[in-house]
């Protein structure tokens, strides 16, 4: 099993990912708490390897169970989002606030992929393992998530007519 | 003109995430440069990565909330208290082994009854030492049960069987090899949903293949049922009462008697 110190050292990274997933400080820390508890119960099944990826997998399972249990509640209309959901004490640029709001408009599956790759710097293969999906699914979710963010951030609505493969 | 095939959407993601080698990156960038719309799209993707970091990296510098820290540290405190008792037990058993050794040196053949008398204490000490262990309760985990059986059978020199106590709510955690006073012994550990642990200690007996009835001993707060069956001496230990332990000992006996 991993050491307590190794587990403590991963908490900031888990909190960052959870903050992006939930867009809310208290919900994020609830998610981290559930993840840690599950990790400690399951810890004896852990074999030396990538602790962070293992914990992210555990968080994915907790997150999926929670939003399934809540009945796919995670789509929130922009007007329902708190204006300052994250770090109200900080003076963020308008782009950052726009991004935080746009992120919560993605489906949970798209948000997970975007955050694992774009924020947590996992390779596409690592993200696929954490999420238990084929790499192809990771890539297609990533495309949809990035295109959606681009449209929201640039004020576009229509999907551009774009060639997927060009010689 | 491309050396490695057409530029795909996956290549664009890999470019955004910095996961291309230099040659492919140059190809992708040459392709992007052909059309401002391509550049705009890829740059927007890359910009969203930067914005994610701008939005959330500050979380990394926040102090870890006490409630999260407490979850991890509670785990550390719980076994600590029991550990002190285990160390005290070790000191006692060390003294006993020392005395026993002196006794054996003085007397050429100790009675068979005395051999068995040492069993519950050895089992109870092994239980007290390993059952509170969070990080390394076992050497080989239950996920490698077949390997565990093969390994311990080889080391003990007799066919080892691992009883299934799921009907009592106890799942196998795994097992370990232990030194007994006169050779190797083994310990299997089980745990129920409440986190209570049970250990089965077994050692091989030379020659004598008699069978004995169950006996019960209490070593500090550890209850031990022990018996001899064929080539093995067994001891089932747990920190709960005799009445709770007896049905478990019965199940073990019925599952592994040859």
C-alpha cells in the first residue's frame, strides 16, 4: 500500500481537478473526501505504480456514481451558474471567468477529458485508462469539448465547416 | 507534402498538448500556416489549456483543508495505539523464547504437549503485530491467491489450503510467511466490512499426525482457537469473544480438514 505522506501529497492535485469538474469549492472538496475514503478502503488492492492515475480513476468512479445518482444534473444553464463560483477573492480576467462558466456547460464526460488532458497533463492513453474508455472516445470527446469552448469563448454558435483530414 | 500521412484532428490535439516529435510538429505547423482559419482554431484550443491553468492552478497553493487531512491521518493514528501493545507483546514473547531455548538446551526432548502450548502465543503475537497494519498487512494479496497457495505450500513443504470465510462476512486480504521457533509458518488474514481482522496461523508438525480437539486460549485481548489436524497445527485469532470466534473456527476446520 502507499504511504500516508504519498496520499497527502496528491491532495492538492485532486482538489484542482475536482474544482474544475464541479466548479464549486465545497462540492469539489466533498468529491475529494469521498475519493480519499474510497482510496483508503481500496488501498490494499493498489500495487506500486502511478498513484496519481489510480486516485484519478477512483475520483472518476465516485464522480460518475454521484452524477448518475443525481440523475444527470450536471448540465447547468449559464444563468443558473453562480457569477463567482470559484475563488471570489481573486481578480480574474474576464476570459477566465468565461472559461469557468463555459466549462460547466460541457457534458461531464467532455469536462473530464478536457481537464485530464488540458489541466492535469495526462497523455491520451492515461486519460483513457482513468476513464475506462478507448483512446478513440477520449479523442472525440476532446474535440467536442475544445470546439464547444472555442465557440462559447469566441461568441460563435455554428459549428464551422471543417475538414477533418487534409492532404 | 507530408512524410507521415495527412494531418488529422488527433495530430492537432497532439500539437496543442505538446505531444508531437519535432518532425511531425514542423509538418503540422506548415499545414496550419497554409490557412489562417486553421491557425485560429488550433490557437483557440491551446488558449483554452492556458485558461484552465489560469483558472485552477491557484488551488495547488491553497492549504489542504483540515477535514481532508484528517481522513488520511486518522488511518495513521488507529493502528498506532495497537502497535504499542504489539511491541509489548513481542518483548514478552522474546523473553519466553529465551527461556524456552534455555529449557530445550537443558532438556533433550520436550514433551509434545509443550510444543502445542507455544502455538496460541505465537499465533496471538503474530496477530497483534500484523493485524493493525494498514500499509503492509500481508506479503501477498488475495488478488494473487493461487500464487499464495503455491508459494506457501512450497515453503512449508505441505499442501496449504486457504479457507473461504465469506459466509461469515470475512474476505481474504492475503497471507505471509513467518518464522516459527522451529521452521517456517504462515499467516492468512481476513477482514470484514467493519474492518475487524481475523488471522489464521499455521505451522507444520514433523512426524506426528494426530488430531486434537479445539482448544481456546486468551492472550491479552486476542482470543485464539487452536488445534492439530494431520500435518498442520492451526490457530485462529481475533480480537473478539470466544462465542464469536468458535463458529469461524468450525468453518475453518471443516473446509481444510484433509
